[in-house]
């Protein structure tokens, strides 16, 4: 969770007294402090009943990470969930999706809940979640304190505390997970208060920290570390008697409540006050060791993303893997290579990249995944790469020119020149070419030794990022860089800018375009065998049906194979649609243009091999339908069945079934009625054809007449 957070302002090396002024922080759209709340487009979102709110809270506490379905069920219902728990969970997620996706966040992006095996993940800008902003500010302050920037640490600790408005998730206190999260965040808050007090002592700001400590000790009278700091602040402010009374009150409370004596630290403070020890006016020594992240102060740890290659078997794709390995070997001799992986959702792009990077040897690997979110800043994936490069190869910054750093500082503030060089600050925002050139120069320096860059789902990035790719590939042919990019098939097929980018890449030397189609039937059998039990080994007929149903899409194969039992029939294989697959397919088609979705809706209620003329007749917009069908064909959603009548069908029967099932009852009936009317009008022209309506439509008005013509 915490590696995904972005910095909230940089900390200058030298600060004036004004640095301790409060930092203005816009209220995040999502609040965990107090009752869980979400504000979108200036309005509060009604999140529904408590358990539905709890579903959102579960995802928010592990934002950006997959929460397995069993974990969610356990957190929501405990060890004895009801029989309908899974169905209820799916329903809650579906309702939350509708509530959260309709209105944008202040930065224009949208909240998304996606299904990613083995569970769900919430995609949201982390700076729009108050608890995460609180933790990030606390961590930045902690780091500043240990680098000697006491004024900066004091300011950042204060900014973090101003975000805290109430105990977290207090409307969900009945759920143990919410209580654990609240305790974890409360421990971080107390640590922040303690460290802010230490910074106040160093800065001689005892007048600021004393009332804060008095308030906190009244709330937490048994927190001996807080009591110790309060006694010191009282003494330093000339209130020795109050400090001694604080000690006596705490000593009696510890004895009465816990039956223990004060800690050695508290007793030592008492003794120092009695003898007016001069050390009380000196700064306390801060630990010399690297501090542990504040975010890990509690017992709860966020779920880790499911990126372990062993989590998903690697079957097939050996030729493609060999191509990537050959590209990497070429870079060792100073010949930069680029590979673009094209495939539909679930085709195994990520799994192939994982398998390759696992064999990367001595090369450093930087991986960036572009999220499917609106409002992504320009150049986001490249800025993310440079930010991660600071961790992988921090010394590369020394080789960047001041001009390059000034340009890159607009994307990655950490790369900007030091704050003591105001005369070198860029007066205006750099041009696109200056950004392209600066990013390329930085990557040239980074790749002086073998480096692998992986940019997944570049289709979700902005146009500027695509243009950087075109520019970069032409400039880095002599670098020791292996650049791997993955794209979904449909997006380049539909977007002219992305098609233009791919066309330009193909013309560059050292570029490989790798198309990931379906697995063969034997590979489908091998992949299915990795997840089926020994008592449910599928026979050849079931494998054939599975392959036909999935067209060898690895993800589809795995999800269907997990539902196979020794009682599974061929009809079961040909009709089953697991919830996990339904979510993935709906997410996939949800990003399609409206005209393409309309064509898919219409085709889903017709029989297989429907002539395109029926779709055109149903809409009355032949040109729009023709272009939408071509786009869907290019993207691997529809295929041409018959050239004579331009008959089309879904590439995957799974997709057809999901699209049809997602239609409301009213929409499905209305589309079927339009289909029957189109049959009546068009059948005289297409006499040899079977009527393209499904058996379920036989009862519709006009269906029998159409069949008899």
C-alpha cells in the first residue's frame, strides 16, 4: 500500500521560522476518520447499509491491493458466514461500483472496484484517502527528523495531526477488522504526537506542544511515554510543581489500574526534575539507526499484491519467452531492444512478463502498471519509472545536467535541483519535446548497465506517454536497455493515436511486436490440469469443449477449470459463467465506446452467425454499425463467420453470454422485439439464411410468421 503513495510537498533543507506555519491541505474525498464517508463532485455519496459500507472499508484499508474473497467474507461475517455470503458480497460490490463510478473525484479520476483473482481491488488516488494521507505525512516527517530537518519534521507532523478529525471507522466498530485498523492508526497518531513533541523541544517550541500533551495525557493517562514528555514540557515551561503532580497522579493510577510501578523512563524523568538536571533543557538523542516505517507500527498489515509468478502456472508461450530472452541478451552488448506485447484481457501478458523478469539475472528491473483511471497526469508511467529509479539506481541523478533535472523536476520533484539554486528554476513549463528529451537522457544514463523497463497496460496512459515511447525507441538503440510494453488488443484497434504509435514502432530497428493469441488445445489441457483436482481430471471431450468455450484464453481457461468436478457435463462447460469471469469481462467491455457496446448488446440476443444487415436494420445507422463491427473485429471481440452475407459472431461465447446476461429484462425484450421486426423486413433479401433469433425468442410477436416466410 505505502509504496504507491505520492509525496505531499517537498521539505526544504533550510527553513525560516515561517516554516512552522500550518500547511494548507485540501480535505480528501474519502474519509476513514469518523464515520466512513465519500464526497464526489461536491456531494456526499450515500454508501448504503452497514455491511455494504464495511465492504468498502475492507477494500479501502488495503487500497491498491487485492483482497482475497475468503478474507473479505471472514472480515464481514466472521468464522460462520451464511450460505448466501458470496452472493451478498457480489451484490454489495456491484452496488458500490455503481455508486462510486458515476461521479468523478476532484482530480477527474474515478473510483474503481475490479475483480482480480483471487479477490477484489479498489483503485483510487491515495492522496484522496485521508487515512493514507495522514500516514504518508507522518512517514515523511519521521524521515525528515532522522535527517536533521527538525523544522520540516515539526511542520509535517502537525500537518498529519490536522488530518485526524475523529477515531477511524467509528460507524463500523462492530466489525473486528475496523477495530484493528482503528487501533493501528491510533498507535501511529500517538507516535506522531510524541515525535512532534521531541521536535518542539529541539526548536524551543514548548509553548506549542504543552497543551497538546496535556490533552493527550488526559485521554491516555496510562501512556507512560506521553506522560514523560508532558512532565518535561511542564518543567521546561517553569511548572515544576505541575510536573511532579503529574508523576504522582500517574504513579497512583498505574498501581490502582495495573498493579505496577512507573517505568524506569518515567522514574528517571521524575528524579531529573527533583535535582534540576540540566539535561532537561538539552535536545534528546535521536536513534542513529534507520527508522522503521510508521505505517507498520500496528499489528495489521495490508494484503500484498498477487504478483508471485508461482500463483499462476506458466504454460505455453515458450516461443514468446525465447524472443524476450534474446532481446535481453542483445542489450548486454549495447543494442537496445523493445518488445510490445499485444493481447486481449486474460491472454497472459502479465504472466509472460513475470516469467521473463524472473530470469533477468543481473539486470535491474523496473516495472510500472498503468491503472485504468481517468485523470492520469501527463507522462505518469515515465515519471513513475524515474521515481523508482531513485531507489534502484540512486546515483544516476549525479550524472544528470542541471537543465535535465529542472525539466524532470516538473514530473518528479525529487529530481529537481537543490532548493538553494533559485536562479536555475525553469520560468515556464517545458515543451513536450523538452520533456521527451529529458526523459530519454535520464534513461540513457540509467541504462549504462543492463536495465529492464516493463510498462504494463500502456493503453491506459495519456497521449504524451505514447509519444515518449515513439521518441524513446528511436533514440536508445545503442543503450543497454530492454523495454517491454504490454497493450490490450482492442484499444490499439480502436484508438487512432495508439495505432499510429504502433505503426511508428514497427518501422524502428530492434522492435518486436508479439501477438498473444489463444493457447492450443493441448496447452489448454495442460493449463487446466494445474488447477483441477485428481478426482476431476477432465476428459478429452471436456477439454475440447473448454477450449472451444475459451478459445485458449489462459485466464478464461483457469477460471472455468477451477469449477470442473467429476460430475461436470459438456453442457455445463458450454454454459458456465463464473462470477470472477463475469466481472473481468464486464470491466473489459465497460471501457468500450458506446457504439461498440450497442452492437455487442444487439448481437448477444441474436443467434450465431448473424448477418450484419440485421444489426444495421435494428439501428437504422448502417455506417455507424459497420464501423463499430470493424472495430470489434480488430479488437478480437467479434469475428467474421461468412463473407457472403457478412455474418458475424462473438469471438468468445463467454463474452456473448455475459453481455446478454448483463442486459436488464426490459432492454433484452426490447432488443429481441427489434430483432424480430428486422427479420421480417430483411428475410426476403436473405431467403437462404436461417432466421437469426434464438429459440427463446419464438414466443415473441412476429417470430413464428418470420420463420414461416
